[in-house]
C-alpha cells in the first residue's frame, strides 16, 4: 500500500538539504518518500543523525559527553535501522533495502534537533520539552517506516513496537549486569 507520492514513473524531486531537513522536522511524508528514492541523500541522513546527537548532547547534558552522544546516535541509527529491516523486510516480507531505510530513518531523527532548546533554562517545563520531542520523534519514525516499507500506518506502528523489544532486552541485560 502506497501512502505517499509515487516516484516510480517520474523524477524524484531534488530539494536542498535545508528543505529536506525542515520537511522532516515537520514530519512531511513526501520528504521521507523522496529520500527513500534518492541514494545520494545517505550522507545528508547521516548529517541529520549527527546534528540531532549534538543537539541532544547540548540540550540534555549527560555523562557520556558530546563525542559519546554522537557515537551513540550514529550506532543507534544503524542498530535501529537493522532491527526495522529485519522485522519489516526479512520477517514480514515488505520491500525495501537497508540503505532506503537508513535514509528515511536518518531523516526521522530531525525532531531531535529540538533538544537544543534544552539550553534555554526552562525549569519545570524541561520534562515537557523532552516528552514533546520524544513523541514527535516516535511519530517521525512511524511515518519514515511507513514510507520506506510501503505499508499502512497501523502496520508501521506494529513494526516500530516490535523493534523496541531488542532494545528493551539490551537495556535489561545492562541493568542486570554487575557494576564494574
């Protein structure tokens, strides 16, 4: 089921990186469809992930620092994409390739750029900002998966929920391991 524009019979629009970034921030499905069909957008997708990781590192300071956050963001993007690919393509037999998913899910990191607002002293509103960015980010992933796998929104939600299971198991394993 196609839920976006059909680029199979015509040229894919060629928007600038800035236009794509703003569109992804607005969770515009046509942007995810466009980058799915634009192999040259892989570097841009990686840049979105890197910028989002830096924004999070600056806006939500943590012990791992900017470099650790950047590395974690890039590895998380690769791991998350691999899990979505395994579930959506290998198990559920939807059509996409790994790089298409990398591009769409990379751009789905755009809402995380809003974490930079955490540098503003928001006091008790800071948790609300984090919640809003998280919800928008989940929404972006659902739309990106929907566009890349050409599935319904409901199926995309199911795939994204299933993809959380390995992450939860990994966190539980880390929490259960003895401290060094």
